[in-house]
């Protein structure tokens, strides 16, 4: 217990400095902003800000980038409720009842309960993360190369399973990401691979140009194509504070959503998205008036909005305990850690307690900031929605170019980014999902090394993967998932329903 | 039949085969007898990519489509849709031109041109608004990136 208090106060020392409070504020502000704006998501925003984090210390960098992540979950609900367009994919369900509430003149309580629900969930989620991460990282110490390899196979399998389109295409994306990560000098033998004589490629393809291209430029190009006018809800928003009846109706949903979201957030793939759908279905099932769902029921907003926030806390568990990211955002955070020369893994919490505990404390602070940003200032965000996308997009493009140029002060990175922009645009157009590619790209070097180390350990035999209990468990589950996707056509229907 | 999946599948198949050939040149097994070499992992990836490309070709050719999928497929490949490519294409053209001109013309001047053309693209009938927006953005980005964040940008032939 004293150890815990010591750690916590260390976290306070890190997170509560003026500097880090500022970075936390920038993070949650940017998060809210991009959550409100439908054109750009947290992955794009984090990749835009990654170059800025090079110059600051790693704790501040993670504090800011994490702020964008959970901040976006707050902002995403605003557009769902007011415009019926989800700002983020995790706010799709919020449209169902949130927009109906707004049409009935109850936009205020809907926005209010979304913000309070997010706050409660974000805070409880952070408490659970704080309590379980350290013990779990002790468990992570048992992981050797074979376990890591099998776990990564499982993670990528689950991710591709839950991708919205065809699973074959999702696996293709993962394989492609893996191959891209192998460009450059092979760390074991020093051989140069797949550079085609381009010296700039010897260090490999940079994470920042890749993600900025795919999620920044690619997304902007797609949006430019389909930029249609957005009809904004005109009624005045009043009475943001939910009344007592709203609270009694939704407190159960908030608590259930929190635990559901946190638990599902730990798993790879769209844990956050899935948790919002399950939370909505669960509330409908438990409700005394299920027939009213879809007509503006406050539980239908409170549950999913809490779930998506708690899921972001859950997603930090694999990152901090095993050093393996399970979704794109935590993959980018891992990238940020590695840029600063930190080795993520089960030792991270022990070796760099300032980063882990500083981030935890900053998450409490950030959630309070977000509550303030999202309740009194809601009118400001609504005004932002009125800026046409075609006016906004040149700024975003400029930011992408400046960001990738400043990486090495060379136009080579900018060209790489633009090429991935085209690639990302085409992939989106032809229904290939980008998340498996990015995750596999980040995991790539670890994936290859753990496979090669395992084979060296075993003297070339594959049996090492099936004689170790944790490893075989992961592989069997991955195999079952693959088989079920081949034999059960139901997956398609479930995914189709989720949109 | 999903035409774009057929094409995609072919691309992945060829890419997979290419990856395998390159990997074999890199040596699959290095040094000792059982130690995987630099080409080991790319070879596996190439094989997998080839198989998946083949599956994609096979499934796109054999499987009948549901009605909604058919409509979607039409939509992606429809001629009319090609018009939609125009705006992203022009944007890309301006982006590439910007990257090429960045070093010779310098950051400030090329950024001005870049923004001006992009804003002009979105508001083709107006002159004043794109001009004001791009000039003010250039000044603002100079203050933020060069003065505050101390980024080093090419100064170009105009020395500014």
C-alpha cells in the first residue's frame, strides 16, 4: 500500500507540473476538436502531433497523445446528438437515441449525460487501469519469445475478425503491414532488405509518414470527394444538466457501460465500438420499456457513451503490461515511446514509473478538463461544425506536409507520406481496412524477432509454440476464430448489422 | 462479379510472388543450419499474400453477389463516379507540386501558392477570400513553425 501511495504521488509530481498540465490540456482540446469534426479521427490527429512530441520528454508526449485519444470520445458524441452524424465510429449508436432526444428539444440533457457518463466511465476506467496494470505486468514477465509471437498472432487474428469488410482483405492488409515493416536494415544480420537502392529507405519506412499518409492525407482525399453540406440542428441548446429523473434512469446504464467498455477495450480490434453496441442492446434488454428505444431514451445515450470512454482505459492495459498495442491508437503511442528510445514491455512500469503513473494521474486531470470543455463550451464546438470541410482541408494538408517535412528536414518523408496518402485513399475506396496494416506494421519488427528467437531457442523446431501453455492457448484460440469465420456465415450478418 | 476484387487479387498475387523471389535472394536460412535468415519472414509473408490474393480472385469470380453488394460494386466502378476523383486528383497534383517547389522556392512562397490554389479550388468563383486566407495562414504558420517551434525550412531562391 505504501508503495502504491508512493507511486501515486510520483504520478502527481509528473502530471501536475505546469508544463504537463499544458500538454494534457492541448491533448484533450485537440481530442475534443477532432471528435467534433467528422473529417478526421484520433489516429490522424495523433500522427499529426507525433512530430511535435520529438522535442519534449516522453512522459509529456504520452500525456498529450493519450489526451487526444480519450478526448475524442467526448467530442464524438456531440455531432451524433446534434447532427445525427457520428464524429467517431464509437459514437454511431449514440445517434439512435441522442438525435431523437435533440429533436424533442432535449439536446441539453443528452449532451449533458454523455459528458457526465464519459467522465464517470473515464474516471472509473482509470482507477481500474491503475489497480490492475502493475500486477498484470508481473504476469507479462513470464512471456518469452514464443508467447509473444503467439499472442501477436492472436491479436492480429481478432483484429481482422472484427474488421468491417471481408476478412480476407483484412488479413491481406495485415500481411502487407508486416512486409512494409521489413523494409530497411535487418537488425539480426545487417542485410539491407527491399530498399531498391534508395538509401533513404535503409532506416525503414517511418511510422509518422505512413500513418499521416494513410489516416491524414488519405482520409482528407476521401472526405473531399463526398463533402456534402451538413445540416446542423438549429434549436437552442438549453439546460445541459440532466434532472434527477434523467440521473436515476441512466446511472445503472453508466455503470454497466463502464465495466463492459473497460473489459472489451482490453481486447484487440474494435473493442470500443463493439462495447457501445453491446451496451445499447443490454440496456434495451434490461429496460422496462424496450419499445421506446430509438425514440429518444436517455439510457440509450448514457450506456454506450460510458462504454466507449471506459474502453480507451482498457486499451492501455496490453500496452503498459505487455508492450503490445491492440489497436491503432495504442500502436501509435507505442511508436511514440520507441521514438524516445524506451523499450515497452512488462518492465516499462518498473523502469519508467514516471511515465506510467504520470499518464494515470494526467488521465484523472484530463477527464475533469474535458467535462469543463464539453459542458459550458458546447456552443463553441457546434459553431465549428459550420466551417465547410473544403475550407478546413487545406489547413489539414499543410499540417501533414509540415509535420512530415520536419521529421528529418527532407522532402523524402513528405513524398513517402503522399504515396501512402494515395494508397490509403485507394484502400478506403476499395474497402480495405487500414487498422490491420498499421498494427501489423508497428508489431512487425517484434513479430519477426520473436519468431526468429523462438526458432533459435528450439533449434529450428516448431514444437516450441505448442509445448508452452500460454503460447498454445493463444494459437488454438486464433485457429478457432479463423475456422469459425470460414464456417459460420453469421459473422457477416453481425458485422453488417454493426455497420 | 466484383471487378475491383479480381484486379486487387491479381495485384496481391503478383506482389506475393515478387516478395517470395526477392526473399529467396536474401537467403531464407542464414549461417547455421536451423537459424532463420533475413529472407525467412518476408518469404512467409509473400506466400501468405499470394494465397490470399488467389482466394480473393477465386471468391470474386465464383460467388454471386447479393443485390446491395452489386449496387455498391456498380457505384465504385461507375463512369459517373470518376468525376468524383477529379477533386482529390487535383488536390494531389497541387500537393506534389508543392513538395517539388518547396526547396527551390522556399517555404513561405511555395506555401502561399499551395494554399492559394487549394482555396481557389474550393471557391472557384472568388478571388479575395482565397487570397486573404492563404496570406494570413502563411503569416500564422511562419510565426508558429519558424518562430515558435523553431523548425528549419528551406529558404529558396528568394532567401526568405
